[in-house]
C-alpha cells in the first residue's frame, strides 16, 4: 500500500462538525467524512490555486465535464454528454432541488427506510408528503443484512407519488444493489409513472471488489426516467469543498431541473472544482489503496463486534464506510446513541434520525485510522459492561 491511512491527524479545533460538536473527550465516529488527508494530488492542485490568490466566481470548465463523461464510459459503459451534467454545491442540495423540480404541493415522495436523514426532510421542505417503504432486515446470525421488500415498495406508491429517491449504495446499510434489484425497482416506478432520483454519492467506495452499476446505466429506458446524483466528495474526502453534479439524460427532466435551480442554487466554488478535476484525473491509485484499507477496517470491525460485543449485531457492508448496528438485544434500556455517548464517550449516529425503522440502532463510520476504530470499539465494550 503506497498511502499511509494509519496516520492519525488531529482535527480538533479545526471547525470540524464531526470533531468539535461533542467536545474533546468524545471520540467521534458519526459524521460521514473520513479522518484521512485528501490525496496529495488534490492538495497540490489546491495549493497551486491558493498561490494564484484570486477566488472569484467560478464556472465548471469543459475539461471537468469531459472527464466525468469519460469516467462514466470507462467504469460503467454509460454514455453521457457534457450537456447532461448539472453541477451542484452538494448532494443534500441536489435531493432538495429534485423534490422542488419534479413535485408539487402535497405530492408524494417515496424513500426506503432506514435512510440518510436528509431524505426524510427534503419532501416537507418543499411542501410535499413523505412516503416510506421499510427495507427487509435479514437475520444472518451474528450479523444482519437488508433486502428490498418489493411488495411493500409497490404498496407504498399511491396516485400522489411523483418521485422515488433511491440511495445506491445505501446509507446506512452499506448495500450496493444488483442489476436485478435496480431493474425491478425501475419497472415498478415506470408502471406507476414515478420519477427516480438515484443518489450515488458512495458509488466509488466499494469493498471486496464489489462493482457498482448506476441505476440510469441499466438501460436507455430507465435513463429517461432517472436523475443521477454523484460527487467526488465522499470518495476523496473533500465534502467541505462542496462540488457535486447531477446527470439527467431526459431533455424535459433536464429543463425542469435547471428551471428549479435558477436563482436558488449557487455555483460551485472554484476550489471545489479544482479539487474535483485533480481527484478524477490523478487519484485512482489512492482510491484503490483506500478501498483496500476500508475493506480491512470493515473486516476488523465485524470480527471485533461478533467476538467481543456479541449482544450487538452489525451489518457487513459491501460498500461505503458505514456500519449499521442493531443494539436491541444488548440490554441497553435507553437510546443506544445516548448510552454510548454518556458511558463510552463515543459519538455514533442515532438510529432514530434514519426513520422509525432505525429505533434501537446506531451508525458507525469506520473511515478512520485502525487505531482510532479500535479505541472506539474498546470504549463501547467498556460501556456495555455496566448493562
């Protein structure tokens, strides 16, 4: 491995939400950014721009759009043109923008729970109605998994449903969906006239050699009913620079998105664009090493919990750097997020924020040096001794 992901870098007092929110005595394993430096090629590109010293309004350069198109063709055999790309300052912004573009007051927006919390709030932000379909929890003994309950998925769609927001790979369960799963969801949506927004921000964070297929790349027919959201931010640990994009291949849907964007959504800042270009051009070797390290972290985490914390049951994700942990058999009487924060000084994501299906669960971010992950698990083990 060329890059050193074991290096511990202090992030306290740096304006980090993750590290400064709970105080110096708490080990933060919650917010979905990684505790690794961005790739050196990205740092060099940013330093060059800083040395230039001018930070005026930016506009995405043709080269970045062409790079994205080439990446889609190379990785997914998906033919995209620069005109089909809409740059955005973030994926949460994108999800809210999609609700604004394709819904209307009181129309329904379907999501699969448990789910990344902004999916739950985006519909109401636009005066729309949240509709949910629970994923099916699969008991795997010492671990758990999730599958799509297609009957529940279709039953949740009503005449008011205009939009389905898919998370692929899924946050927080870490599932990367198969082509068969994607096809079945797309067929159901097409049958009911429901537009698909596929948030694929974790598409590069693949473990164990898992492959990713974008929803829109499954077939030309599906691409005409789909808005795809992607970004280099999670992959290369540059989320604070605010650069993401939508790919929309249906001309009518593209026009609607741009109209909803006008006057509301700001341009991406110049440093975000600079970082994105360098990341996509030069950083795939770094990404390959990162995937290996995250896979090893995932394996260490699963082994530790199953051997030393048997009252907890984690997912064993094949994508993302997030593990979803079932605490309902642990004997914890209080909210498990609150329990581990108070008794272990470990900050995890509260499962209740991911919908009703998240009650009794926590989410843990293992995108960090192994020593930090081990310390967090040791603290959790100590805390559970009082149960």
